């Protein structure tokens, strides 16, 4: 099963023109610092004092919020977590899952040079407020309701 990967600009077009929803799989603090406007936050990993830890509720929260036929664009910081999450969702039966390459901050080579700008660097619409019902706490509560 191959995950379709798109640029930030292509992801933005899918959202604006084809009804896709942006699912940010970064940790809560990363999401709160800035994210694509209108994004939902369901972390694949949680930030803890001892490092990043898997979110055991990831799949169940996504399944509780989105139908299996929802059109999802996944993004993270650089595209690593979102690619993994996209594979997990496709394996769980989600039908239309796209990974946004380069994430929010872009990808860099081993020398720190920018290889591909992310959502923010591409100049796309960014927000720091989650919007009603789009923060992880609200989405987790919907799953448990």
C-alpha cells in the first residue's frame, strides 16, 4: 500500500478545491505554536518530559471523528510522522489519505540546508487558535462520548 505524497501547495489545493480536511499529527505544543488554518490535531506521538511517546488513542480518535471515506491530508513537522500515520490509517481502512511532504517546517539535508519548504515556509495560511472542536482535547472527548 503506497501513500500518496503531495507538496504543501498541492495539499492546500486539495483542501480548498476538493473538500479534503487537514489532520495535523504533531504533538499538542507543536500544534498550538502554529498550524494550517482549519486543521484538526490528533497527535501520533505525545510530547512528554522523557521524549516523544506513542499516542495509544491515535487510531480510535481518528475513527471516532472521521468516517472511513473522509478525505484527509496529513501533516506533521517535516513529513516523517505524517507518512507513518497515513500508512496506519490506510491499513485501518481509511480510503482517501494523502501525506503532505515537508510538513509544517520543511525538510533539511544533513547540513541544515532547506530541501523543501513546508506549509509555513510556502506562505500558506497559518493559525495559532485551534478553532471550535479541532483541538485534541475536544476530539478525544468526542471519541469517548
